[in-house]
C-alpha cells in the first residue's frame, strides 16, 4: 500500500473540512450582524402611541399623543384663541408606582389614562407672554361619529377665561357647572348652573345652536353664526359617553376655556363608584396641581389631608354630586370632575379619572 499517497489524500480532506467549518461559522456570524466590528442588531420596541382630540383649560385645541411603551408624549396646538396655533412640544414620561405618569414639562402634575377612552394631563402653555399651567382632557380620535351616537343630556363642569388677562383673580377665570343637551338631529341646548331636563325651554342661562361635523370625532359648536369652539366625544356600544368642548369664542359670553361632561344618569354610591380617582387641578395646593380622592360610599379621603369629604348623590340634580364646597361627578365612564360652588372662589377646575 502506498502510505505516502494515502497520507497526502487525508491531509487534503482535513484541510477541506477545516475550510468548510470556517465558512459556515463566518456565514452564521454575518447573519447575526457580526462583520468584524463587534456590533449586533437589537429589535426595535414597537410603539403603542395613541392620539387624542384634546382641550386645554386655557381654550386651546390640541392633538395630544402618548406612547406608553417608549414613555414619550407630544402635542400640537391646532386651534388657538391667543395666537399660538401650530405650537408643538415633545417630552418624556416617568411611570409612577400608582400607574400614573409624570410629564417632563410639568413635574407637579400627572398624566392619567383610561385605555382607549380618556386621558387627563397638564402642561404649561405660553399665553400672552407668560407660562400658564393648564389642564388637558382628551378622547381618542375616531371616525364616523353620528349625532345619534352622542345624543343625550350631559352634566358638565367648565372653566372660562373672560378677559385677556385671565389672571386667577375673582371671577376670571370663572368655573361653572350645568347641563348640555344634544338632539339626534345635531341641535344643542346649554343651561348654565341649571338642569335642562327640568325645564328644557326655560332653564337658566339657556343658549342653543347646532353642531357641524369636522370629522375624526370632532364637531364645530355654532351659536347662530358664532363659532363657540370644538366638541369632542367618546362613545361606546355600552352607552358610555364623554363630552369635551374647547371654547374659543374669546370675546363672547363663554370666553375661552373648556367644558367637560358625562351623561346625566342617576348616581348611586357603592362598588361602582368606590376607589381612587387621580386628578389635575388649575389650583396650586402645597406645591402641586395634582392629587387624588379615595371614595368609599358617601365619603372620600383626600390626598392633601383636607378630608374626609361628605358626598351627597344627585344634588343639585340627577347625576351631580354635592361635596359641601363644590359640585362634581363620579361617572360610570371612570371620569371625575369638580368645581367650587361658592361664586367668590369659582376660579378653578379639577378633572380626573379612576385608576
């Protein structure tokens, strides 16, 4: 046997095997992103951003976007009564242990989200040359909203700036409460500090007009030929609804501001209303514009220690709640809202949701 020939053949086979293994290794390394630089690819985190039609308590209409995965937010002013159209802002969020978020633009406030239904936030807007704290309420953008989807009578709270200064003095801004009725044909009637249901034709502070669809769940609020602002609505197949109106008629009787309302349904304290409601307010308390109330039956503890609050259901009318110092609502939609009822103190609004 020619051992030299056999050894030569074996060496060639060995070299071929080594080259084959090295080739396969290099191919695998390249497919994993290696190219001799030591870099590797990391799958991008999918965005879960959601855009809301929103109103600010200073009377600005916003497109407000939250990304709860990447912890970012942004907004754009799409309509302004004070000349800040198209102003934009982006920022980051800190997720708190209680499920709320702290925005980078206003660390003494919170962003509270009811998924696919409602967002309550806050920011600073430059109004007439000064940074003004403002609360924000929004509902998801949507399509194909009909008058029949949003028809009904809503209880509401509101805040309106009546002058250009709007400097938190007595009577300016002015908070209020009332009722707002929408018909299936798109007509509306508003009653300030009074109940539409009790006197549809003669309620106190009565005003009326029509709605004009703007698409994406937004409606122009017309009083005669006057454009009062933009209405935005959430509605579900179960009948839950939320109404938000951005008021922009700067020189009219409504001023500029915001209305926040829910359907007028009888309020019963119990399991459905018990729980903690986180809120933002336009009133600064102990260095914060945010807090919570913890409702148990007809009583509520308050984060600033001022409670407990004694709650009376269906006062001054169906669906409203009397807290001695003010009127508010705890709604099936998870919404919470409150304003002072003393006219000497009616310069702020509190808006929130249940977590």
